[in-house]
């Protein structure tokens, strides 16, 4: 299997990979919207508040999946360029197995700590009971979700962009079909949404194992000796990436804990915003998911001019897309309010997001894209520290100061301001690292870059 990304049009490869990655993420986006829509039809503000509390906890297992998917993107794509399919397949299987094992341990810990976590976040009474009944069911199937993320990343690393979208897409389609049946027809409510998620993940995992093992022969039985051999290499990329992504839900928990002080209306508004956010963030992370293996293959083949072209194109796509989505949300605001049947403080927080927070969120895209440079140029800890400090210290300070001076509006706005600050800082650091690694090249110059390579 040849390395597709080391030749041909950079822009074409990037858009194809981004579209395939976006389909996978967009399917999850539609799933989140479907959950919120069918649950909002229950006309129960406590249910929406319970989802708001649960969503931040659910992000923790996904953080492991995202972290290990970065390791897959970097290591498997480079192995494919240097050593071929067999070596890349064995490495992919080892990383996926390690991700599954770690996610099982984390889920067991989260289930054990769940009562105290929800209590610390401020969930009380009926909202607490609803969140607990939903959360423990969804967490049980979270290791399968981690496996699905690893499968999609592996297929992208092997340059199989179209196939990479099918596994998560199947999960979302099954979930969306089952949502109205379990929530409304059978009357299970919020528990029905959890069971729909469990069944969808099981179905998608079965399809994914068949695709990667039977059809493509990418899943291999890995000897313990090889697991030990590759452990340090995987850890060097995966550990900072996992830690970095574990801090993201910590940042969300900080925001939830501050916003919860303003009541269930505020939490309902935050829950709706949480279901809208993937519309914007899906392209951010699909672009970085697309750029990661492309950067990896070109770094492995020592083609820095193509790495720079990928980064420049990524920045332009992020900026253009955010502008389009900003306009869309401003025009769609009345429809969103009507769709989710909210009013008062909840609707005000949604307005704030649609009109002000969306354009500022592009900084998160800049940060995520720059992480691909850090991870592939042997500085994964840079990514970790940037994400960790933004999600924890900066979010804590800004959110609490915002809440003190501007109430709940300041709290949610402050969390978005951290995106801008750290996005610009990440661009500066990425350029510095690239110049140190390739002194004759710049991320922002077409120096030594042929027109054919940059098209």
C-alpha cells in the first residue's frame, strides 16, 4: 500500500479527508441534536438540565479515544510511509487494544465516583436522579465508543477516507432511529436515550471489527512482546494526547459548576448550546483529523514544503468555515429557540452563543490544527500543556471573574475567550517549532513549494 499523501494535490487530499472525517463527526452532531430534540418534546426542564450535567462526564472516555486516535494518526501514518502495510497494521492493532483497556479502567472509576461527581457539580433532587440513571448506562458502553474512534482514525491513517466515515455513521443512524422509539413510543424518557446509545454502539462495533479484520486485514493478534516493544513509542504520543484531551472535559466541568449556580434555566441553555456546538467544532476536529495523517506521512517522507501547505490551507478553511457558520447561527436563532422550546435565561444564553461566541471559537480550531504540528515534530507535550492550561487554569480564572462581574453571561463568554488567546499562541509556537526543525522553510511561506504541490 503506497502512501497517498506524499504526492498529488495537498488541497484535494485535505478536503477529501476532511469531508470523510466531518461525516463521521457530523453524524455524532446529528445524534446529539436528535437526543436533545426528542427529550425536549417531553417538556421537562429537569431532563434538559440532567443532560447538561451528564454531557461533561461522558466526555472523559471520549478523551481517551481522541488521544489514542492522535497516536494512531501520527505513528501508523509514519509507519505506513516507512515500513509498509504489515508493520502499520500491527502497530494500529496494538494502539487500539491499549486504548480499549485504558477506557475500561477509566469507565469503572467514573461509575464508582459518579455520585460524588454529580453532587460536586451541583445536581440535586430529581435532576440528580435523572442524570444518574442516564449516565451510568451510557458510561457502560463508552469503551465501545473509544474503539469506534480508534477504528475511524486507523482507516484515515491508511488513507481510506471514505471507509473511515462508515463506522461512526452507522452508530449515529441506528441511535437516531431508536431515539423516538425508546424515548416517546415506549415511554422510557431519558433512560430510553441511554439504551438507544448502547445498542447503536454495539452494532457499529460489530460492523467495524468485520470491516477492519475480515475485509481489510488491519486488525492483527499482537504478541505481548510487541505490546511491550511499542509501549514507550505509543506512550510518548498517546500519553500527552490523552492527558490533553482529559483536560477538555475538566474545563467543561468548570463551566458547568459555575453556570449551575444560576439555576436550571441556565443549565438548560448550556445543554442546548452543548448540542449546537458540534456543528461548529465538527469541522474544526475533522480538519485536524484529516491533517494529522497527512502531516505524518509527509514528515515520514521528509517533505516539509507539503507539511507547510497543509497547515496554511487548514488555517484558511477554518477561518472561512467559521464565518459561514456564524452567519447561519445568527439567521437560525429564532428557529433554534422554537425547536428546543426554551425561553427566559436559557434563550438568552443561546443568543449569546449564536451572535458572539461562535466567531471567537475559531481559536479552538487554530489550537487543534497546531497540535498536529507539535505531535508530528516530536513535541506532543507542547500540545498537552497548551490544552491543559487552557482547559483548567485559564478557564477557572476567566469563568469565575466573568461570573463575578457579568453573571452567567460573563462566565460563558470568558470560556470562549480562552479559545482565541490559546489559538493565536499555538500558531506562534507551531511556526517556531517548524523553523527549528526545517530552517529553510516557513509555515507561512511558499518558499521551495512548487505550484503543483500546493494546488
